[in-house]
């Protein structure tokens, strides 16, 4: 299953690529179609609900490889995909997913193979005919092909427009398409890339404060009290919760009590509307505590701040 978008009711629409028993063509606006195909490839390579699978991409952003290199590979020619698809077509699973998966041949016999093509093939060319032949079967097989552009012989067609609307005629639904542009893939690759080893000790707090996201931001209402970096640094009390939670306060606290009062202050900071003392006690002491201990801890935290 791979999701293709969300409908007007907010429901995610997923396609069973194996059920197509042949290629799925993404037609319409070429740029949007490529972004849809890129999103399909990225989800196939990274989702957690599929069996072990392999994805081969052609003419898609190269940085997709960084997302899950053990599941995704990039090739330069459709000919590199055909032998694998022909082998998967032989391992038909039948009409039932469950019965096919439970056969005694073992999982190695049906490791699903998916090919995602980001640019159109010549409709009357040998490559398109070979792709359709290799990917088509008369019953469910552990393979799937998604190709941008018109593809004679494709079993299903997804039609996209320039605004990102996607129609799935076989299901009779229209959705807002899932899309990944090349710049989005680059941001994802940066997010999952391993950090280089530091040359020396790092000021982790300073790095956290100075780091700024450079991509496109979704619209978010400004806070009631807009604060800049200088305001945060000058604040007498600061609570940081990304990474190890920390409370920076001018007072003094016993080291053996720091963890508990830090937890208390962080809990309150994350509930700016206020927390009833009984609720606070239940969060900090799940097994229960006396009112005297609770109130003494609150006083100790207030003194620290």
C-alpha cells in the first residue's frame, strides 16, 4: 500500500500497487506528476507497514538514496529494471494477499520489487513495451511499477493537474496529491544524514539556539509575546526541551533534587494554561505522594526560579 493523497474529508487514500497487476501511469501536468512519483518512491522506501521490499528509481532526485539506502537504488536506464521485474512476475501470489504470503516457499521468494520512473518513456518505443510486458501479470504478483507519462498498456492511470489535484478513476475519487519536489528531498536527506564527528567540544546550547530552519514554513499564528533570540538569552529563566530538558534559573537548587524540580518546571511550561496541583502530583509521582511533599516541591521550584 502506498498513499497518494488526502480527500476532502481528510481521509488518506492508499493504492495497492500489486493489485494493479501491471504499470500505474501518472499523467497530466508533467512537473506535478514527477513530484507525485517522487513521493511514492520515498514512501515505499521508508514506510514501516510494508514487507521487506526494494525500490528502483529512474530519473528521480538522487538524494532519495539517502533516505533508506538499503531499500532504494537509483538507475540510469530502464533496462536495469526489467530483469528484476520479470523475475517477480513469475512469483504470483494469487488473488489473496494472505494466502500468497503464507505459502511455504519462504519470504525470499516474494521480496516485493517496485520501480518508479520519473520521466515519460516513448509510447511507441521498445523500452515502454518491454516495461509493460515485464510488469503485467494475470494475478497478484510481488511487484509494482509507477511511471510518469502516458504508457500504453498501463492497468491504472492517475491524472494530476497543475494545482496538485489527483484523480484516481479506478476508485472514482479525487484527492490532494502527496508531492515531493527536489528541494523537499534535499531537506529530508539533510535531516537523516549522519552528523560529522566534531573536531572539539561543542556548545550544544548555543548550537540549539542559533540553528534556524531554512526551508519553507507552514503558516503559524505568531505567539502572544513575540520573542527573538536576544530576548531568550536575556530571560532570567529559560526552559529548553529539545534534547535533554534543562531549566536555567538564577536561584540555587540541591543537585539531588534538580531532576525532580526540572521535571516539574518543564511540565508546567508545557501547560501554560495551568495545572491543578493534584494533576501535577499525579504526573510527577504516579504511585502517589502526600500533599506536604507535593507542596514542598512546588515551593522549592518557585524559590529556584
